[in-house]
C-alpha cells in the first residue's frame, strides 16, 4: 500500500470522489445533476441511512433539551456546584 494515500472511511472516500468529479468544487457537489449516480445520496459526506442515530435522545424524542429551559442564575450554579462537591465527599 502506498504510504502517501491517507486512510479514509468509505463516506469520506465517496466525498473525495464527488469532489474530484466536480473539479474540487463543494458547491458543484451540492448542486450535482447526476441523481442516478449510486454515490449521489452520500455526496455530502454523510450517510442518509444513519439520520437520527445517536445524538441527544431528548431531541430525537421531540422534547426540549435541558439547556432550552430557563438559564441558571449564578446563585443556582454556585449551589449546584457546592451540592456536587458535597455528594463527592460522601
């Protein structure tokens, strides 16, 4: 194996092929007219079959993440920090 060729994941290799096909223009890859190409769904460097896998479970369930709630005040943050320290000691 040639040591100058970087090891790539299949998705990254597909992205590189699409960029090569479109003269290294990411915009042209995005606007690719070859929808019958077997690589077309993967051209942006993501596997469309894995959409929604992993990530934040609350976002997947349609719930608001905790960070979308009211922001913590500095007093609440200090109290939570001290509580966490007390929990570690016990």
